[in-house]
C-alpha cells in the first residue's frame, strides 16, 4: 500500500513542533553560565581564518597580471585570449583596468616571491590546469627570455616543471604552446655576463656601488648570498633540466621533438658540467632517453658520454676509499653524498647502455668494467652501516652492471622492441592506437602506438605525433 505522503509530512511537522514533550520555543540568548569566552575566541578566529581563504584561480590570476604589468610584456593580452578560448573569463573590468593602468613597479625580490608563491599553488594538479586556462603559459614564456634576470628565468622554469609533473594534459598544452625552445635556451646558457645582467635588473639593489658595475662585477648580492656567473648559469641549467624532464617523460611527442633539436648532444655536453647538480640531472635524463631509444646508445658514446661517467665513478671510488681510511660516526659528508649520487646516475646510464650490443662493447673498450668493479669493491668495504645505508641503490646497480660486463660477449638482445612509456593526454587515445611518424623530410609513416618505425642506427629524424593530436 502506498503511504499518504501528506500524512507523513504532517507527522514530521508535529514531531518537530512538540519535540521533548512540549511545544518547542524559539531559542533565547545564551546565558552567562553557558558562555565560554575561550571557546568564543576560538570560534571568532576560525571564522576570521575562513574568511581569509583565497580562491586559487583568483590569486593566480592576480599574480599573473602583476608579473605581466611589471614587465610590460604582451602576455597579458595573450593570456586574455587564452582565457576566452578556455571558457574562463576574468572579473568584469579587469582587462580595461589592466590596459589603462601604467606598468607596476616591482622589485626583483617581489617578482621572485610571486613566482615562488605561484610554484606553491600549482603543486595541485587542478591549479596547474587552471593556470593554463587563465593564460599563464605566455607569462612564463616571457619570463624565460634571455633578456630577463636569471633568477626570474629559472623560477619561471620551476613553475612550469611543477605544473607538468604527473599531468599529461598540461605537458601537451605546454609543448604546443612553445615551451621546449625556451627550455633549450636555459640549457644553452653561458656564464659570461649573467651576474652583471642580474645586478642591472635588481631594483632592490640599485644602491650597489657604481664601481662594481663599472668594472663588470662577476658577482651579485642576492638575498644575502653572493652569486657569480657560474652559479647563476648552473641554476638556469638545473631548473631547465628539471622542467625538461617533466616535459619529455611519458610524453613521446615532446621526447621526439627534443631529439630532433639536438637533445642527445646537449645532454652529453651537460653531463660534463663542472656543477655536480647539472651533471647528475643530465646523466639521469640521458639514461631515460636511452631506455626509450636504445639505438641512440652508439651516438651517445661517440659524443663522449662515457667520459663524465668515468669521472663520476672515480670520484665516488676515491670518496669510499677515504671513508674506509678515516671513518666518521655520521657517515658521508654532504660533498661525498653528492659524489655518490652522481655516481649512481652514471651507473644507471652505463647499465642502460650495456643492454645493447654496441653499448656493451663500448663499455668494454673504455675499460668501464674495471672502474665498475673497483667502485663495487670500495663500496663493499665501507666500515659502518651509516655509510652502507646511504649507498644501497648505488651498490645494487654496480653489482648488476659488473655481472653484465664480466662475460666474454654482450648479453642477448631483447626479443622485442622496447615499449614506449607514453601516457596519452586524453582518455580517448589508447596505447594501441596508431601514431604518425613525421621525418625531417616531411614523410609520414603510420605505425602502431607501441612500436618504433625503425630500430636502425639512424632514427634520429623521426617525430612521433598521435594521429588524433589528443
């Protein structure tokens, strides 16, 4: 039997009216006995904090507009067009106000602080997408120009790297928006004149002595820390490699475009950098490139990638030997740990190279097997657990690589071609969907999504682009 809904509603109203056995009265003021001053202060603070919570998209829009107006770039108007295309519009009157107001005067420290805040916001995947929707990419690209202060260039690259991390859609958007050429500019930075350029654009340090600027000072005071040309160049390259890694990992179109732009040679050159951070990141990215394209192993060896690897292994072996002679209760120092991490990246690259016949033979020709054996033995002799716990990964890879190089012939080649780790930016694209391989000559070859068009020695001219363009 279907219940009478009107009767049920009346029953509910009656029960609420006479809750507790008597007719419900209107609530009265809180009595003095019920009033707790401490709880009320806590409630007032909580409500005040809730009122101060910012909308991430609105705050990112404010940061973007401030950076655009302070630099006088045209990215503000470009961002407005991008917002219109993305279906996201700024508050009414924002464009007009931005067009009529004169450029903002922000110090270099102010701009750096805004970029650092923006980096915190885009750690959220949703905020990273929103930054693109409001036209944030043109702002970042303008801040990566070679004419901009180095401290702003690398911070803009850090924002881009954070946006793309584990975010395939943003990877594709940033690739299509022209991020790769800007990152290559960071990797190609040269140390000459960077400190003077930084000082010239540092409004907060305008009172710096004119004698230093006239003499072409090779250092600049930044946040209480003196930075010279080499340090600024290393910062640009480190953040450039960070953003490049976020762009090309699991994004095959970006990886192929990077290879076409001479990416392999660039990474080999950066692997020989005097800065340990640049060297380690370049070696790690080289390992990834060879894992995706084993046919690039022979060119990488010809370009000289084994030299930095040998140097890293020797420095780590010497650090382990020094620790064995004079052990410390605290284990490795920070400098020694950096050497071990760099050796770990070199071991990973060598292990990847040894998987192909050409790479294995090249390692044997350059006596890398003896270097690996010496390092493995030195790591095994470390005196205390404090040392061994910090190099477990390096010791494991060294042991694996030593076994691969000890034989008289290279290990058998893989029965199947390596499968790409590409993650499509759209759920509509499946790994088995065909992709279009575009050569430098403009030829198009359709291949299954999980295979390469050619496993020969010369596949450097292929650019992989999904047919549906995501």
